[in-house]
């Protein structure tokens, strides 16, 4: 499954903020320095979707706030049901 995310780095804790259309807004508890925010983003999404960390890959936007992320490890239906729980 491919999702679009907008990342807000340097937050107190990683959390889902909400959605704007099909883009998921996330806060990550890491600064946007040396890829630390990307590592935290992948770790958080792996926990959120209950997949292994290596099943989450940033496929576009590694240096920007808008990213395209690929998530594997569960069926498309399971991942969509988790996405639908986001307000």
C-alpha cells in the first residue's frame, strides 16, 4: 500500500495529527537532521500499522516534509482498515 504523509518534525512525541484528503499528517519526535526524522517516521508507521520496520519504505520525498511511503507486510484490506481509523 502506498500512502502520502506530511511530516511535522521535532514534536514531543510521534503521533497522527489527522488527514487532509488522502494525505496523513504526522508528528515525529525527532529533528529533521541527518535523516533522524525519516528513521522515526518509519519506526512509528511500522508500529501504527503493526508491521516490521523493514516493511516501511520512503519511496519519494526523503528530504521534504511531503513523502510517499510504501507499507508492506499485511493485506491491502487490513492496511486500509487501519487508514480508515484515522480522523
